[in-house]
C-alpha cells in the first residue's frame, strides 16, 4: 500500500533533518564544504527513498525524492541541490523502466523550483521563508510532478492518476511543510546561536577593551566569576583561571578596613542601596599594594544577580597628593631652617669675630692660641653647615672660592672632630667603634676645606649611626687616574634597594623625627658636585655594611673640560642616550654630556629608552647593567634587534670579568668599568664620530 511506503519515506526524511542539522553544526552551510556535504546527504536520502518506493508497475515507482530535492535546493542552495539531484538522477536511470524519463524530469523540476524559492528567500528583507511559502513550494513541486505523469505510458495514466493524485497533491505538500519546518527551525536556531556568539564576542571586546579593571563577583561569597584583561594586567595575573577562585579579600590589602569582611559590607550596600563609590587598597599577585578607585553596582546575568566592580588605579594620583603634602612639609622645614640659619649666623658672627680679635692679642700663650685656632676652625665648619642649610632652604647661594687642599688633612681633622661621637659616647654605653684611616699620598685638589670637612663629617656621622652595636669605619684615600678618591666603609646595617635609590634625596632619612639630623647625603652630594666631583654608593648590603666613594678631580692636571673643548673644536656633535635608574647618576650623566658638548638625553628606564630610539636617531646608547625593570644586557639585545648599527656601551661594576657569551648575546659594542671617567666616554664618542 502507498501509505506504508509513504510512512517509510517520512521516517527517512525525519532522519535526514537530524543528520542535516548535525552536519550544519560542524560544517557551515555558507561554506563550500558544507554545501557539498549537504548535497551528498540529501542525494543519498533520495536514493534510500527510491530503494523502498511504492511500485506501480515495472519501471514505474513513487517515493519522496521530490520532497528531498526541493528542500535541499531551498535551504542549502543550487550547489547542494545540484549534487543531490545528480545522485538521484543517476540512481533513477540505473533502475530503468518506463518511468525513468518522467522520474528524471520530476527530479529536475523539483531542483529548479527549489532554487527559485531559495533565491526568493535570500533576496527577501529578512532572508527568511515562511511556513506558508514552504507549503506553497511543496504544492507547486507536486502539481508539476502530477503534470509530468502525463509522460508515462498512456495505458497506465488513468489508474495512476486515480491511485496517487490525491496523495501527491494532498499529502506530499504537507510532508514538505513538516520536514521544511524542522529544517527552518534548525536554521533559525543556528542563526540565533550565531547572533548569541557574536553578541558574546562584542561583549568580550568591550569588556576587555576597557583600561579599567572590571570584576564580576558573587553577591553572597564575594567569589570572582569573571574579570577583564585590564584586571589581569593591573594585578599581575596571567590568566582568568588564576583569579576565578579568589574572593575580594584575596585581592585586597587585608589590613585595616581593606579586608574581605569590609568588602562584603560594601557589596551588601551596593545591592540594597544602589551603586557605591570608594577608594580601596588592592593587592597584586606579588603581594605589592596599590590604591584604587572602585565603583560597585548590582547587575543581572542569565537571570542571576551579581555585583559588578570597576576599579581604576589611582596610585599616581595618590603619590602626587603625597608629594604635594611632602613638598609643603619640606617648604615649611626650609622656611624654618632659613630663619634659624639667619639667627644662628648672627651668633656665629659674634663668636667668630671675638675669636679673631682674641687671636690678634700678643699676650696669647702658644697653648691658648692653638685652642683658639681650633675653635676658629670649628666655627668655620659650623658656618659652612649653616650656609648649606640655607642652600637647601632654597635661598640663592654663591659657591665658595676653591683653593688648593690636601684631602688627607681634612680627613685627619674630621676624625679628631668626631672622636666624641665615635669613641667617647660609644665607650660610655659599653660599645666600641674604631676608625681605621688608610691615607695614601694623593695629589692636591681644588676645594673648600670647610665644606669638605662638613661633607666627610656627615658621612662619618651616618656611618656611626648605622652601627648601633658598634663596628669599624675605614676611611681610605688614593689616586684613581686623574681623580682623588675618598672611600668610607662601615660594617653597619646597610641599605635595601629602596633606601639606596632615595639616599641622595633632600631630607630623606631612615632615622625618624626624634633623631638629630645633619645635612644628609643630599647636602654631601651638593658639596661634592660643586667640587666637580662624584659621590655614589659603591657597595651596600643589608646586614653587611655600606661603602660610599667620592671622586674629586686632582688640581695638578689639565682641566678635563678645557681638554674636551679643545679636542672637539672641529668635531661634530654626537647624539647620545644615557640610561640609568639611579637619580644621582642621571644628574652626573647629564653634566658629563654637557661638559663634552654633545647632544644628550638621560632617561631612567630601558622601556623609556626603547620608546625614544623608535623616534630619534642616536649615535650611542650608554646604559647601566643593574636596573630593576630591564637590565642593561636585555636593553642592549633589544636595541640591536631594532637597529644593528646603533652603538651600545655597557657600564659595569665587574669591569673585565664580563663573560664573553653574555657580551656576544647582548651585542654590546663597549664595556666600561666603574667608575667611568669622562675621558673614557669622550674616547668612545670620538671613535663613533670618526667611524
């Protein structure tokens, strides 16, 4: 019976729709591979239908191929329709019989009508087809099919029309509608999922394009559900998975009011009262903390309520506020210092004048005269310190005239001046500090004895204060090329990296306000700078001690500046980039480049240097090795990756002990051992200019 064969074909068509949906999910219908696979699937289905048809007579069969071919063409286009039609035609011709021609024409007509409806669909406003149009497709296909039956042998026509016309025109269009509806739903679901994915993609792009950290937290637990890329970068995490199991407390300072419990209270307020705005201290993956400005608000995702947090890093603003407060404090200190210095100078003037008058007396005994001269010297030192205090307070200052000075004599006098500090007071408390002078024969320097004594005095004072349990101070002098060096080493507490970087900043101290302060390393730095010298922390290690070295040009040598000016009369200027994260060295580097009369830029980090190299043509880059963010080796290697012709000089504390492999890998052209001399820099620049 035709009903049984029809039910069988219907079952095959339902299976077809399921398989078609599976293929469409794996191989998109808009791509050629998807079209070909759909054509093969529908073609095979048409063949299966023809294998179990309703047989009217020898060579005359009826099946669901017209439905299969028309729907293949409608939903998947001409390529799929043509492939499925080809499969069906070849199989139908292989069966032969009197209905072969009619069967082939039915396949072709179903294909053509399906293609017409396909283009009608894609040219519509919404690129959609309605169920009414699917039914109309089925009706037209099978009316045409019925008309093509007229090509069958005439002796069969009457009985054929009587038996199957009602089925073909009445039932086949509804079967087309049924299977077409399934395919239509699959198409709509696919479009919906595609739009959903596109929406998710756009959301992710917006979510991750924000420069502010964005969090999504569970309301009850505070557990992190999702974060954007800015959060990962801000907090130092590598992936979202690292953050998902953390709560707000894990990402907060964890002290004071910046805890998980306090965060939960703020979340509750955001849920109950509306958006909350506040400042917070966050904690990075490396446990460092930083200031944030946070907005909390309730949000709904997939019908579930969460709290959305948007955090902005305000560390720069906080540091700026702190700097303003610190500057105001320093200004107040400077103003007070200036007033005190003014009054103290009046007292010193009286003391100093009386001493000078006393020294003019002819009745002085040699012993008394020596004592007055000592007091006069100490008073001069005190005056020098007061003048330094005025200098630090921002008053105009004119440097003293420099005279030939033996630095060894200055050091011997300071050792005696400070004896009560390092010997008498320590012994009274049951502690022992010894000073070991190692004074070599050195050239004369141009200096101001009062200021140099003040500088060395403060270095000794710092060394004593760094050894609360006692220890040893070595003061060594010597000649280093055209310089005289003073090297002061203590066995005290040493400095950590933060202290080392800030040591030469004005008014910086680690002693607290209750401790008496001298002029500090900043004042010493200014004194040495005015003597055309360099002061730097040569070595320091927490718990081991510190070595500070001073280099002052010898007076009996031709001035370097004159030498350089004469040497460069006919030379062109070079463009130099100097990289060092130590503020005091950067200041010195700027002066060296100025003295050498070359165009120079001095920056604090490798990152900044790389930015400038992209924008400027430099002849030489000079870089320190030991820098926190990017060391000198890494910077040299990156520079050579940008410009192999750009010369790079590495400044090293290890001198000739640099490994050849490391030097070769970095691509550095020159190695300079510390301390670097101006002549060395001048020679390298000259080589580059000549080459």
